[in-house]
DNA sequence: GTCATAAGTGTATTTTATACAGTTTGCTGT
DNA sequence: ACAGCAAACTGTATAAAATACACTTATGAC
């Protein structure tokens, strides 16, 4: 069943469980969200998160991954449960509890044709259109979670390409925290964490001088987590 | 339907939504959890969190509050959604997504007869018995959330009586963080936050000298939150 | 070869966290 | 009545972390 068709099959007296995906991306210094234009009634033409009913035989988290793959062609994406939305009247059509999950994707990885087929558009977070049902609330909650989580877990890296520069990383954190950071202090802090591997390549797309590329040091991160290390990024 | 009977009515091919409550209390310097002995099959005699199906016409959060009131007689309790547990095979009897919610209650407020009728027992957190299904995981997750949340939101106060002493508060935080805190630094930190109202009464139950009682300053807390103040307790 | 632009570097100051020990209070027991 | 006890309470010095701040370097464009 495609997500857009789900409403055709519902029964009013049944309890449904769905999942909705809050998909973040980062592009050109801006945090963006992937939203979808509904092509069926009810709410035809309104903007919405992408979602699906959870099938009897699949985990809730599997359902979300399935949706994400259907839409973006991506696999192995960072995804985490946000929370369940369970107001009895949250959807006027039928009784449905939705488990919202947020995903962080590398914006140049996804399958653009596939998303366009599904009526998807990237919006900057401060230019979001009104979203259907409680999806606006979900996005707000996800944004709050992202802000908080970014402080103690290096999830920012999930939004960047594998190789990235320090100024890129900084501009991402500036987008998440919605404030300017001091470049000297940012760089200093990051270097002391020991989470970056400096490469012998430069990215010259944004300056003549070029900025060194780095990789995230997953191995060392795992080690540090195990030893109970406490992060704080920016 | 009482929670203990819910399994009698299930259909194998239906999707169910339930809620389970992780109920924390604080007594005699120890953090405790309220768990229940099942009196029906399946899992007769095993320890379990208390829960219920979510009814068609009620919000998920209402369902949790209903359960809590049925069990403890309490109303207006601090309660917050933990997360949804949605593994397809989490309950072998039927397909059920459970939305776990954790509650903090003042342990001398609740209705002891009522809880005993329901087969409830308080366990210290490090003396918990094995719990049924994924309830052990829920408790673990709730504990992690409580630890983290206590750092930036003054939720500890929900676990203490309205009037409390600084040493009581400290011992609560020591129980949450599972480590000793320096009494001088703890007191200093708290006083600078401006969240306490000193009363003209003393609690003499734990020392001859007596310790001054304090109230939590909800009004000032609200103000500080609005002005974007950032807490860190202990 | 000079101009423009982003990348990169170091230090001083303030703030916050931590470590640490002695005094006060008021009941108890003799 | 007074010595003993136990918990409540207080202050200061040190270390660590966060913040504020300005110039130099590299390189392509002209």
C-alpha cells in the first residue's frame, strides 16, 4: 500500500498504528526538511510528512525505514524515534496513533527522481508551509530534540558528506543552534574531542586557499563512548 | 477492563495499542519502582509494569493517567512519555505497540490499600526482579531519561513532599545520579539557581538540630524558563 | 604583483566546577 | 548541668572550561 492511498482502506472502529518521518537534510548552509504534497483526499493538496501504516508483521522502526527507502532510495540512514502522537482526535478520519521518527540524511545522496515522483520538496526550516494534522508539532518537537541531542552526541556528521571541512561543520552547527559560533573556539573545541581525522585533500569550492577535508572518526568515537566520555559540541 | 484481564479479549490479527507506566518513587534515601505481580495467564506470577490498552476514545496520555489513578488513587501526577515500543514480536500473544510513560510520585501520597489490591510492590532500583516482556528495557530507558532530564529540568521536586530539606533533596539527586555529591557545592549551586523558597519551619526527624524546610518556587521557575535560562542541577 | 577572500592560528579573561575542614545547633544520657 | 553526639550548615582556594577577541596565511583572479 502506498502511503498516499492508505486512507482509502480504513475502518472507523479500528485502532491504527502509523509512523511519520521527519527527514532533515543540510544543504548550502541551511537545515532543510523533506515534506510532501498530498495527492489524494482527504487533505488533498496540503503539505505533510511522509508516513505509512505499520504492518502487522513489521517492527515500528522497520516501517519507518521502509518508508524512507521507498522515498529516497537510501538505506542505512540515521534514524531515531521521536515520540508517539496519540491524541484521540489527531486524525479526524480514523483513530490512529503515529510514532514519529526523525532521520538525518546526506542531501546529495538521495534519489532525486524518486522523491519527485512522491511529490516531495525540501523546505528551509524557517520557510516551512503549514503541515497537515499534528505534523507541524512533530517537526517542532524534532527540531528541539535535534538541538538538544547535537550537544552531547555527534549526530551532525550524519548530515554531512563523508568528507567535510571544518567551516562546513561549523555552519551546520550554526544552523542547528540557530546562532553564530566563534570560529576559533569551535575549531579548538572540536580538535580536543579527537573525533576527526584530517585528510590530505582540500575542498576548494568555497575559497581559493581551500579548506582541509576531514572524516569522522567512528572507531575512536565508539571507544570514547565505551569509556564513558562526555561530549559537548559547540 | 482491568489491566490484568486484557489478555482474555485479544484477537490475534488485530493491532493493539497499550500503555505501560514506569512509576518512580523516592523513600528513605532510595529510588524505587512500583511493579506488579501478574495474577492471570499468560505470564502468571511474573513481575510486570502496570499498563492497559488504550481505548478508542481516549488519548494515549489519558490512558496512562487513568491507569495511574486506578492504581494509586493519585491525580495530577508528573507524567511524561518515554517512547513507543514497537517490535513486532515484543508480545508473543498478540501484536501490540506499547507507549511507555514514566511517572514521578510522592511516595507518601499514594493509596497503599489500593496498590496492594493490585498486587503492587515497591522495589529498589538495584534490587529489581526480572520483568516480563520488554519491561526491563523500558525501566532501563526510563532510568537513563530520568538521569539526563534531572540535569536540566528540576523534576526531582516531583518525587519529594511539597516541603523538603536540602539534605533530602541532595540524597534524591545522589540516588538519581548514583553517586555522592559534595554537600557544600550542592547547596551553593542550588541557592544560586533561585528555585527554592526557604520556610520558617524545620524538619527534626533526622537530626536534633533540625533542617530548614524549603518549597519549590514554581512561579520563578516558569519565569526563568520563559527568559531562556539554562539550568544544571548538581 | 596586488587584491580579495576564506582558512587558519593564540592568548588573556571570565566563569564555572571542584576540592576540601571546621563550626553550630540542640537533644540525649548521665 | 554539662559532656557527647550527630547532622546542619558555612567559606575559600584551585583547577578547568567557556568566552572574547584580531591578525596572518594561502591562493586564484585580475
